C-alpha cells in the first residue's frame, strides 16, 4: 500500500487548472519575471505563445524580441507557470512581450506558421541543402518535403559568395513520445488515437519491416526513448536521416542509425531492429497498443478519476491537447486515476541567431 501511495503521489503532479479562460492578448513591453519552467528558442511572440500552449505546464510566457539591446538574449522564449495560472508580477521592460497559453482556446494541434524572418538564422538541424532562386522557392522546397519543418536561405548579398542562394532544409520531430519511460506496477499507458492523423504522409498504409532478436551494430545518430519497437519505427520514419533502427526493450532506447552504405546485423535477444517507411503511411499499431506495467511520468496536463482504462484512452483521444496518458489501475475505485499528457511537437529550431542576408521560416504544410 505504501508503494502505491508513493506512485500515486509521484503521478499526481498534474497540469494546472485551465479555468482562467481564453486569453489571446499579447502585452508589449511587459515582462513576467520569475516562475520559469524552461527556456526555448523562438523567432517571434506568436510562435513562443504556441510553444507555451503545447507545453504541459506552461500557463504564461515572456519573449525577448529581436530589438532587445541589453544583452544577447534575443529570441529566448521563457515558459512559465504558477498554481494560480497567473503571473505574480508584471513589469514594464522594453524589448519583451508577454502573454498566456492558448490551451483554453481550443488550439490547433498543427498551427500554421506562415511568417518569414529576415536577417535571422535557424541554426542547426540541417538534413539537406540545395540552391534555389529565392527564399520563396526555398520555402516551397521545405513545404513539399515530408520531413522538412523549417529552413534558412542565404540571399544573393550573403558575404561568402559560394554560399549565396543556398537553401538549408531542417527537421524537428512531430511524433510524440514521453521523455521518461519507467516500468512500474499498477499502471497502464497508451497514446491518443488521433495523433495518427498528424504523422500521415499519404493515404496508403503499410506495416514496415521488423527484425526480432536482432541488433544493428552501426553508429547511432540519435537515441530517443520509445514505448515499443513500433513506436521506435514511427520515430525513425519521421526522421529524414534515419535509415534503420534498433530498439532495446530493457531500457526503452530507440537507436536510430544513419548509414546508407550497409546494414550490419547480429543476433541479440531483447533487441528488435527494423527499417523506416518513407513512401506510405506507417500502420498505427503503436498507437492502439496497451502498455501494461509502463508509466509515462511527468508532462501532465490534467488528471481525473476513471473507472477503467478505456475511458481514459477515449478521453485522451477526444482531447486535442492530449497525446498520451497513464492510468493507475488500483483495486480501489477511488484511486483509479487517468493522467493526460503532452509534449511539444510543433516546429522548434534548436537555436536562433541574427545573421545578415539570411531568411528563415517554416514549412507551409499546415496552412492549406
């Protein structure tokens, strides 16, 4: 019983109340000092507001604009929260715009990001480059590529002439997953069935290829966590540089491989390897799978009492803010709790800096 109470106590750190109503207004030259949860890069205030909306605990934010001159903190998006959902202090500061999460405004899980940013570099996350006549063509190239999320284009006046007209296509994952996965007792976890629509590239569905008890021994380019081999395959399929993968069930690690020259394998129990799918929609078995004895801790947006697992899963699927969940299966009905969760999956450059004669922006896939 003590173990169960400890588990419930850890799970009960949930999202804050959304009862404060929809607040779309932006407060120019206003800072909400303190109460930071995390800090991310963002090109403008509205993108920062979308980051706050998708973050499980964020209720308000302060964005340091490009016209900030006190230090080199431009483009920092400070995500914040409190037990009341309101900032403790509002302070007049030139160069900062603040606002509130749009969670209560029925947000679009796939926001359109049409703006371009002159003299701004979305640094890093490149997976492909090409030469285009202008930034509009670069943006069209990004939009037409299934895996491109954002881009940076170097104009005809860029100082290094050999890099002029160069279009850098960039990637960030749109497949949700818990950053922490643990084995535990009376808990069942799962995913919202609605997120399958987010990752579709075409109408044709396919199974993909898995190799049980097999390890691919090449160097890993990325090692996220995944709930199953099928989830790992979805993560690999969404990554433009992932050519194969190995999933280790003991620690939930999804080892993405990047070699295009060879596929070196060896038998190994507890390892499942496979190949991504590129030209069809991966079957959504990983979404419908029941993960018994597995907990997705943290990232809670809210929790409620639920008498069965099915109700918990249906509620997550119906909630546009929910991507995955954990359900406590205690014998006592009063302790059966459903925890709805989410992580940020909108395009988010890993770093943003000022760069003369560069133009950056996002794919327009979600604007049609």
